[in-house]
C-alpha cells in the first residue's frame, strides 16, 4: 500500500506526468507524430566534437538532416519566434533544442531559451539533443529546468570503432584525437544517461548506422542502453553530407536499417518514423513549416561560432 504524500506516491505521479508528455511527443511516440507538432530552436551553434558524417556549414532550404539550419537565434529571439509559431500552429506540443551544434556545448543559450519559454508556457514539453560529452556536468540542471525528454547520440561503445567515426573532441579546454578522445566521450555518455534515467527523464538514443564501421556493433550498443533504462532507440541511416569526411561514403539503405531495427527491437523499442529533422524544423514530422516563420532580422549570422 502506498501512503498519500509518500516518496513512492510522488514518484508515481511524476512517472504518470512524464508518460502523458511522451504521448504528445512526436519523436518518442508513433501515435503522436501525425497529431502533435514540434519546434526546434537553433540557439546552440557551437559543438565540442567533430563527427566524420557531419558538416554544419552546409545549408539548403530543401534539405532535411540534423545539423542544418538557415539561422541562429538568441534566446530572446527564440522566445519571440516561439510566440509567433504557437499562435499559428495549434498542435504545437514540443519545443526542442537540437543544435545545430550541441545543446550542452552552448548551455547558457539553451538554459536561457528554455527558461524564457517555460515561464509563460508550463504546458509545453521540453526536450534537447546532445552528443553526451557534457551530460554528467549538466544532468542535474536539465532535471531542474523541467526538461522531460533527452536524446543522446551514441554510435559505439568501443573507442577503436569510435576513432573511425569521430575526428576529435574538445573537453575541459583540451583537444583530444583518436581513441583517447572517444574513450572520454563514451564514459561521459554512459554516466550522463544513467543520471538522467535514474531521475525519471525519458531518454532516446540516436545511432547512425555506418556500414562496415559500426553496423556489427549496434546490437551491443542497444543492449547496453537497455541496461541503462533508455525508453527508445533510433537507428538512422547515414546521410552523406557534402563537405564531410564521409561525403562519398554510401548512404545506408533502409532495408539494412529496418533489419537492424527488427533485430534490436527484442531489447529496446525502436523508432521507425524519424525524419532526421533540421535544427530549425517546425510543424508535424512530415510537414516542415520552418520557412514560413523565418525572420532574418531576429537571427544572428549562421554558424558564427562553430567549432
């Protein structure tokens, strides 16, 4: 029996509230993705790691992939933009910060943006995406800010494999290359994810599937994520980005991706409706309306502070 007002009772109420929010989050719930809209606010241009599949300096308004945006907003401009969008997009339920760099590498911008919007809109679901390098440092603040959903990109658990995926990382003022840097990244990812799930935060794991590099290793990654209590994993195909190290690497086929998802579904629920959205995406997952709300007078120079 649970006594009213007890710690167990509070935890159950918190879990129920987060579950309700998840049912309105189009990225975490298949049923929600055609009913509820999300808004990504590009307030975090800086990144502290360099991925071989990424090039955030390339932007095409017709392109949809992570790391792409046509503007960078200050927290104040992001709040104004949110106000405009929320008036016209009635199904808006989620505000996310997905870069175009890393949400935690630009933590002050991320924190201010969430605080400004939350003050007047407590009903909005807040989420953010991160590579996880700084997750142990900011996990508690994430919880205290009321962010209920966090996506972490975890491409491997083995530094040898990771050295083929990441060029370098910048951590606490030092530059690391190769396996040494990847080892720090992986250690922090696992510690940060554990901190979040232990406090009831819903965690989604993104995994970029790279044929011949990490594809054989993905089931091991998913099993580890299960141990850490993640809610869902999102195995994504590589999109070869112009100008990136992997620009000539073959794009992963959806046949291979779906076979991997089918295999890993035995351990963790799989996301199958991901659109690999831009960092400034607005609207339903399959209906990006970001161009409709663009206002360059309120934006900063694109990628003025990238790594």
